[in-house]
C-alpha cells in the first residue's frame, strides 16, 4: 500500500531526478512551454452547468492525464488545476465580482484501489491547485476533503463500456458528509475526464439534497 514514506521518497527522487516534460522529455517541468503551446485549449460547455477545457483526443492531453492517474506525475495535476483556474475562474474576479461569494470545490473521489496504488486523488490535486490560485486572488474558495465520498467501491469507469453500463456502475456510489457546509453555497464538482457524464450526474444527485445555491461541474477534458 502507498504510504507517507512513499510520498517522501518520491519527493527525494524528484529532487535528485528533476521533472521531465511529458511531451519531449526536456528536463525542468512536467510540461515545457513549447509542448504546452502545442496543446489546443478548447473550452466547451457540455451543458448550462458543465464545462471542459481540452479535447481528450489530443494525444498530449491524453498522455498527460494518464501520467497523472497511473504514473504518479502529480505536477500534471497542478498544471491542469492552474489551466482550469485561468480559463474559468479568473473572469469571476474581474472588477471584484464574486469575491464575497463562497465557492466549494468537490473533487470526484478516487477508487480505493487506485488511491492505495498512487497515494493521492488526482481530482483533489486539481481542485487544491484551483483553491491555491483563487485564494491568491482573494476569492473565498475551498476544497474540503472527504465531503463527497464513495460509500461503495465500483468498477473503474474506464472499464465500464457504454452509457448504460457506466450509469449502472456509479448508481448510489457516492454520499455526502457534513452536508450542511454546502447549504446556500456555489458547489463545483471537479474531475479529470467527462465521458458519458454518469459520474457527475450521480455526484450532483447527492449534493442536491443539501440545497446548495447552484451546482456546477468542471473537468479537464471530454
């Protein structure tokens, strides 16, 4: 099982062996400026309350997401969080708008097996990066841990084929603790990829019980 000792060891290794670009292998960062410019930002509304930033079919986007999820490249989660913040949150603070409104980010919980293997929830890294950026700009924004949680383990969505199977797979998978924190607030669900939308729909269902002001959803790619 992945432990704090593993995390410390990874930090030591990253100091000895610096980050290399996921695209070209250049030393210095998880995604160099040249490769970053090769990624086309394609912010898109999937509905009136759901948006994504990248096309998952872009090879470098897919490679970066897989590296974040399966190869412990946490720096890519920080990259995606910063990119989401710049695209979808910066506009909220122009002219001081919405600085007084409290925003709560809820990352989609990770599968227990995946969490034990990699040692972190990739969606939480994305959410926590957005929070860090927002607080630096004076926003009232937070990403409380374990408010949205999995009450039962399900098959990883990538292994569930088709819209119906994916919906069945996540049915009644989530629940909320300390739900009173959500009452009257703007709640934004955060994930890496939206495919059929089944995961976000199920998460919305359990959040809605606590009567937030609004429920939005953001993902890195679709």
